[in-house]
């Protein structure tokens, strides 16, 4: 009997911290990077799934790419997908949203990198209040995400071709007629036996070999189609966006001073324009192409393919070369081709504006010829 009060006091002391723990009405789950191994400038995506009750209001404007700090990575895109609700009215309805962020990294140092944690910003929305009033009257709260590991590797460099020539000096020998005749008979017999072996192998293994070859060919075609770039905007809109952003840079105050960040921004705008413009051409850019590989494939086109592209070929060959130069600067960490930013940006404007003018002039001239013949 005398221990019963002590036992009750102990139970109250132990249970009070557990009951006092705060219940969070929102949970954020961090996904894995896709792909997990990236190269310089290659985009990759991570999905952050937020699950929350009705009383939670996520501040989407605070979750935009420009508000996320993920050094040494850059946030270049955000896509929000609303998924079906979970639960029921009795247990509580749980809303689900996927925040799909697209990142990239452009740094000379390679190795295993950690994408740092950042906070989801949300507020409590009471019943009967609007979203605007909830944002103004409620105190913002934060819930952190998990860190994500990404492997950052070098771009593959093809070895130089080997120029090896075997110099063999053949001496002149005198063979007797009998020796040459016997050698001829031996060659005929060996050729007959080889032909017989080839026919037997073709009969028994020809069909299975053709089947494997067709399967390998179809799988290669499928893999190539999967990684081929499909632009989500029209080339005309891509050109307008490119010209508008470059003109903004020319009007900015810090454009006269060369910097790595300014070169990265120009590189990103130029890469998006070149990929969209070349998507419908024989070049067919892929997601794994580096600017150097893309420029090499563009120069390696046949003359008929170059003529089919028309005036666009020269313009985008120049743009692809500049894209390769900027990529080499970012790989080495030194500003070699971007020492005068204002001149570089003006040169890009002249190339794109000139290409657009002559393409429109050529199309108008061809249309007038068709109308006159009709």
C-alpha cells in the first residue's frame, strides 16, 4: 500500500513527455535521383512527396526554384503533380502532392556529392478562412527534407586514333613449277573444305543468328528512341525566349564583368535553343550528348543533309561551336572564351536574329513563287 503513490507518480512522470510530443499534420518523403550518375550540365530529377491534412496549406510560391538553395547544385525546374487523396472521412482525408524538382551541377570537381536538405514552408489554415487570410495571419512553419547522394562523373573522352603503319619488305623468291602446282592444289582443297564447313554452319546456325540479330537491332532502336530529345516548346517560341533573355542580360548592370555564373546562364539558354532547333533535323540530339559530340555530329552531316537544313545550318553550326567553347570553360573552371560577356551576348543575338530573318525571307519568297505558278 505504501508503494502505490510512488508507482502512480512514476507512471505520470514517464507518460507526460510522450503525450506532450507535438503531432505533425504534414510528412515529406524524399525520393531517389533519376539518374543517380550525372555528368556536367546533365539534368536529373528528384520527387518530394508531401502528405498532409486539410488544415495544412503549403506555400507553393516559397517552393519555387529561385527560393531553393541546394549548393553546389542548381534548381532549374519544378513540376507539381496532385495525386488522389488517401483515407476517408472517419480516419481523416490525407492530400498527396508530388514536387518534382529538376537539378543540375556544373563544377570542375567530380566525385560523390550530397544534395543538401531544404525546408517545405507551410501554414495552418483554420476552418472558414481563405487561403489569403491564412497566409497573412498564420505563422509559417518548416519541415526539412532528407539529403540525397548523387555521383558526379567526368564526361567520357574518346581516345585518339592510332596511326600505325606496318612497313614490311617482301623479298623476291624463285619457286619451282612443281612447288607452285602443289600449293595450288592444296589451296583448292582447303577452299572446298572451308566452303563445306560454312554451308553446314549456315544451315544449322543461320536462323538462330538472324533471330538474335533482329532482336538486338530492335532493342537498339528502342533504346535510341527512348533517349531522343522531344522538345516541349516550338522552335519559334524558343527563339523568342532566347532573344528576350539575352536582351535582359545586356540591360543588366553586371554584364560588363565576366563571371562563371553569367557564363552558366548564357550556356543554359543557348543549350535549350540548340536542342529545340536541332530536334527536327538529321542531327537528332540525344540527352547524353555533350556539346562537343553535338558539334562534331553537326559538322559530319552529308552535303545533301546540310542543303536540306538550308540557312539554318550555318547559324546553328556557329551556335553549337560557341556552346562547345562555354562547356570547355565550365569543365576546366577557367574563363577562356567568355572574357568579354557583352560582346559574346551581342554576337549570339546577331546570329539568331539574322538566321530568323533569312529563314522568314526564304519562306516568303518560295510562297510567292508557288502563288505565281498557280
